[in-house]
């Protein structure tokens, strides 16, 4: 999965280095990069840039269970999680590293992108973290240090 993320990242880097004025065009018309179930078709201008996937419909229900799950995933990885309306932001040291909305998600790192895909949107393999079950210290440490 990280190959497709790196490919999309290199594309953004090359496009912006050749012509910085292409930034609005990339935001509006980002090409699709695909590897198996993982698709990257979204660019969000940030530092570092956020790459992600946009869906045609709002597929994420903001049920209390899903909200707890989104917050739990961010907290387990040491992020500060902020909710603004229907969007969630993962921040570390004041820098936005991921954004999750009802019809899209984006991250600054391939591992975080893959984890959001799997754990929140159910893309790829099966969930590793149960929403309402305690994780336990060993599993939490394994998740935190697996990056």
C-alpha cells in the first residue's frame, strides 16, 4: 500500500516543483492512484501535504460508536483529536497529520492512511482494534511502536 502513497506523493512533489501555480488544479482535479483496494484521489494543501480518498457519497455514519472509534485510533497513536462539525483532525505538535470526513479521509503518512482505511472505513483487511473493548497495555504499545 505504501507504494501507491509514495507514487502519489512523488506526483504532487514533481507537479508543484515544476509549477507551483498548479496547486489549485491539483486540489480540484487530482488523478487517481490505485493499488488493490486502496485508492488515492484527493490532495489537501497542507504542510506536510495530505493525500487521501474521496467517496461519491457520505459513507461514514457519525454514530457514537464510530465517533469513539475515530477518537480512540487517534489517541492510541499519540495524536490530539479535534472534531469540527462532521470532520475530525489528528494533530501532533500543532501540525495536522490527518483529516477524516463523512465522504473523505486524508493523511500525511502511508501507515496512517492505511490504518484509517482499515479501521474506520473498513477498506482492505479486517479491523484490528475493537471499538468498545479495552485495548490493553501490550496491544496499545504494539500499535504505537509498529510505525
